[in-house]
């Protein structure tokens, strides 16, 4: 496959960085405090899926610098000339986006540590989560194993580091983790003060350097060396450290999305290090895998070492969050009116869930989830956090329990509670191994040398590669496109009349929300319809950048991004069928239909712009098709 031109790559980096930072500004100024982190992370994810095959989808000078350092020390990465060009384009995209959101809202916001925190508290947060972001990038996208693995989870894994950091460290530093974000925010708000971006950038680049160094440690084979047990132990330490740090920062920052943020951090680190050490990051998981007898390499001695470094990582992380919050900590024990009996049931049951799911989706050959294992395992933390957070706090991990209790000693806490929690969690892990042996006995019953597929036991739900682009239609003529549009609009109107009937005639209209203007509506609808249509073209039409397994997630996430980013400006329609439906139903209550025509015109403009940019970023594909009529090799 031909290499995209430098113009295509730079356009991709500019567009991706612009959309990322424009979404940051819209969420902050539009007042989306709870879901801002998700919206920002998801725009990063969809842009990575859309443009990863063009430029590598760095969208962050820290990522580019990490790649530059890695190549300089003998690993995969970028040459310094490319790093410099990318960083310049990314910075320009960030500044342009910051100016645009400032003009859109008529105001800007300043960059600085949160009240009560010093430069070194904010700097440490920026360093650690920039490290996490760039380290995950290196492992899921740059490591040499990805050339053959062709994983589909890379965009989600990278974006979820933003969810972890935004809710964890965001309460301290604001959560930039990207020099282009820091510089854009600082320059656009220069009237309120300038200079903090320089401090942030220093720490972010230090995080990038640390990521490159530790990438070499965990993947020595990418640098011409051999893997050792030290590599596995460092992997377990790092994963557990970032997990427990995210726990502590979310709790102390009183995050409204703590369970999801913690789960996202775990998901990212599992994807980054799963093939290095197994990514247990939890002594209960290690015990469950050992007790299952399904991992011959995991001897009791090795399991003991894993548990030791996991607990050490948890304690180190707890001391870090205590330092950032200037000595503040929290303890273990029943929450509110809960009892120790409730704690016992809660920790055993939901640690069982976590460990059982690990065994099923990451250990079993029959039920393993090749692309979604990290998301599924991380989701167990979301489940447990929301389900039993109000009972036991939802530790589910002896390394978390040890860390919390160790740090809380600073404020007079008692350590023995960690032993109680850990015992309950180990019981949950052992129980998971026992049930797993029953549910998956067919795997161990196969004669040696026989595989599941040969015996007709392979799961029928297994999906192969996608042979064609879902949204691409050579058959999509103008006439057919017109018919499609007509039935889409008809469907939208039918749905709108249905919800109006269900709500006994209640409807709502289109137009500027709150103090927004039609200018704001215009910019919002064009930009985020552009995002939606551009992502569709990239992940579902293009042969070069299509996401065979994640296309639906990538496209659907654009609606999440736009809904939270501009819901307070235009309502976030992004679809003429939605606009026509809303306006048609609102006629029942005296609404005006012409607004649907305005919205639709804006949305079609965004779609046309997406097609125009796509022809630039994916020019190499079109040239290939135009010269020999052959399909681009996927």
C-alpha cells in the first residue's frame, strides 16, 4: 500500500488536534462537568480510528516526542524531522481550535492548577497521566507486535487514558496531558494571564521521556534484547500503580464518575501490557488464575512475586495521591449504615465477578474475547463500583486495599482492615476459579493434541475479518442517495410523531439553546456533523483506515461527543432526519418548520466538508483506485 503524502499526514494531524481541542473548549465553556471527560476522550478515540492509518494519529506533541525518543534509542518510532513537523502542526491546530471556541462562546478559560494546589502538584499529575497516555500509545499502536496482530482496540485503549486522567487528575491540574492543549488554552486566554502552559509542557515532556524509557523496559524485544522476568514484574508494578493512583485521585477529588474512570484506567493498562505479563494488576486475579490450573507458566513462586509487586505498586500509588492531596487520605470499612457482613458479601461477590470474567475472556480458549477482553474486564470495575461503592467502597483488589490502608496510616488509620478486605477478595478469586473449572470443563476434557475447532467446539460467534466496507456503496447513485434521504426523513418524522403520542402531545423544537445564537448553532452543527461524517468515511468506507470490529463504536461515539459538547448550543442534531422529525412534531404545538431547513443545510454543509477533507487525507487511496481500478489492499 502506498504511503500517504506529507500534506495528507499534516492535514490529518491538524484536523484531529483541532477537533480534540475544540471539543475540550466546548465542554468546559458549555458547562458539561460530569461527562466532559467522556466527550473529550471519545473525540480522541474516533479521530484515532479515523486517521490512524494516515498519520499515526498522534494529535499530541508528547506522543510524537515519545515516538522520537523510542526511535533514537533503537525502537519503533518517528525520525526527529517528522516529530518537529507534527508538533508544529499539532500546536497550530490547538491554537486555531482555542481561538474558535473562544469566539463561539465569547469567552475563554485560563490554565492553572486548581485552587489549593501548587505547581508541583499539578505538574506531577500532568507528568503521570501524560506518561500513561503515551505509554499506552507505544504499547498498543507502536510496538512491533501490532504489525502482525492488527488489533482493533488501540483507539479505545488510548482514549480511555483520558477518561482515567480527566476525572482523576483533572481536579488538580485541569487534565491537559498534551502540550497542544495546554498551549492553545493558555494563548486563547492570554488576557487572563499567560505562562502556565510552559510549566505544564515541561512536565508533559518529562512524562513522554519516562514512557519511552519504560516502553523499552517492558518490550526489550522491540529494541533487540530478550524478555525476562524483570520485564513482567515491572509490567505488573506499573499497571497496579496507575490503577490505584486513579482510584485515590478520583475518591479525593470527589469525582462523579469515579467507577468509570477507574475502570477506564484498568482497561487501558490491560490492553497495553496484557501480552507482557498477563496484566493481572490484582493479587486476587493472580490467585484465581493459579487456582484454575490453566496457566502452566504461573507457578506458585511466580504468583507470589506478582502479588508482591502488585501490592508494592498499590502502596507507592497511595503515597503519591496522598502527596498530591497534601496528606489527605481515606480508609477502608463499611460505608454509611453498612455492616461488616455487608462488606463481606459485597467484596466476595464482586471480586468473584471480576476474577471469573478474567478467566473466561482472557484465559479460556472457548470464551476468550480477542479484541474486547480489556473493556470487558475493566467493565467489572464499573459494575462493582456503582453496585457496592455505597457498601464497601468497591475495592475488589488486595493491592488497592493495601494501598488505601497504608496511606491512611498517615492520618491515624488502622492497617488490619486491609487484611480483612484482602482475605475476602482472595475468597472471591478462589471461588471464581472453582466455578470456572465447572463451566469450562469441556476444555480440560479434550484429549491432548486436539483443539476446539477440530472437535467442533469452537464458538460459532467468532467473527472473521470484514470483507467489504459497510457504508461504501459503488451502487450509491444520486438517485439512490435521494431515495435513501427520503426514507430516512420519513423515518425521522414517524419516530417524532410516535414520541409525541407517547408523551400526550408534548414536543420540543430546534434553535439556539439558552443564550446561544444562530451563529453558534451554525458553527456547532457544521463542525460536529463534519466529525460524524468524516469518521463514517474513515472507519467504514476507506479500505486503509476502516475499523473492522470497532466501526459502530467509533461512529456512535461521535454522537456522544457532539451531544455533550454542543447540546447546550444547538441541541446537537447532526442529522437532517432528526431535524425534520423534531420540527415536524413540534408543529403540533405551534413550532416553525423552517428551522429544520436551516439545520439540515448546516448539517449537509458539514457532510460535504467531510467529503472534501477525506479526499485530501485519503488521496493515496483514490489515486490507487483511479490509476489501475484495483481495490486498495487492506
